[in-house]
């Protein structure tokens, strides 16, 4: 009986993999290797300088969006929901339409911790929300890599503090797909790596918390809240505010995504905030001055 059940389990697993594709095995790469790569297919990187960080590298923004948009909405944009829940496909499409966004430009990069992904999968299961094929690949990857497991009908985090990032590969502009050039890819990867640093380096996390509370003025904190609120971030979550502030302030070298004008301050004030962040000597190896293209 046990042998029969084991055989059925193998068969079911094989059918599932055929249905939505096997989760890719991670390749190890440093920042330069990742940013300079363009494989033309979904690639997963394990960051050489911080093995707790994995980067999903997508050949297309729509592909990335199908994989991570609902996850990011669940972790960062639960504003009006009476309780945490995973949106169904129709609800997510309505949110995109209301925000005048598409599957491709809802977000250009994503960051999430494994314990948050476990919540996403458990809440989807609780509310009987079907996962799409791309979300199933993420789930399969986490289980195959031993980051989570199924236990008595629920998903359980095994490595809860690992970080999953996602970025798009360079691409030409096409119908429904914005241009992603090498400069944009560098900026997106650097921004997302800043989130990975915040999640995994407790000394850096504490530094950012002190900077937010002690170095920024009330008006500057309000400026960041207003800026992030325009992009539907859940600005009532202090940890999210601080994490996004450090990533935009110091690690987003793309004026199309972040600038003094977008923040609503003078150029001199923005540079003064950046100088104050640097002068405090944050405990991180991330580049505090940008080297686009390296």
C-alpha cells in the first residue's frame, strides 16, 4: 500500500511539473554578473555576497507581473481590505485598471521574504483562491530548495528569513511592454538589493530606523509618506515606510522612478538627505554612490 501511494505521489508530482514547468535551479552570481546577464529565459540567481538572497530574473515584465503582482499586492498594498487576503484574478485586474497600470508596469521589481510567501500561499489556500501557473513555479521553487514545506495541510516556513527578489531583463519597447535598458536594469536591481540588505542585515536595519526617526525632519518623513502613498504602498506600516525610504533615497539611480521633483523637495534638500545618510556610515557594503554599468 505504501509503495502504491508513493508511486501515485511521484506521478502526481510529475504531472504538476509538466503542467506549469519545473522550478529552475539557482545559479550563483555577484552583482556584476547578475546585472550584466540576459539569458532570455527565467533564471534564478543566488547572490554570491549574501546567500540568503535569491533573484528571479525574468525575460519580460508581463511574465514577472504574472508571477509576483498578486504577491506584492498582498504584502505591501493591503490598504482597504478588512483582513489580509489574496485577491482573485478578477479583483487584481480591477485594481490594475483603477490604478491605470498593467500587468507589466504594476511594479518593475519585487521583494518578499519567505515567511511572507508562506502567508500568501496559506491565505490563498484558506480562501480557495486558485494560483496561476507562474505563482505555482515560485511555490515549487521554495519547496524544492527546502525553504518551505507542507505540513498537515498547511505551508510552513523552513527558512523564513530568506529573501526573494525579482527583476526584468533588458528588453526593447513593445506593445504592452516598456523599454528596459541596461541603466534601468541596474537601478532596479540595486533598489531591490537594498531591500534584501534591509531584511538580512540587522545592523543596517537599525541604522535605517534611527535615520528615519532622528535624521529626517517631520516634513521629510511626510514627503516620503506622500510619495509612497501615490504608489499605493500601505503607509501605515512603519517598517515598510523605512525600508522603501532607504531604497528610494540611496539606491534608485533612475530619475524616472525617483527624484527631488517626485518627492516634492528641492534638489539641494534631497542631496542633503543623501549626504546625511552617508555621513552616518551605514553598516553595508552596498554602493552609497552609484556606478551605473559596472
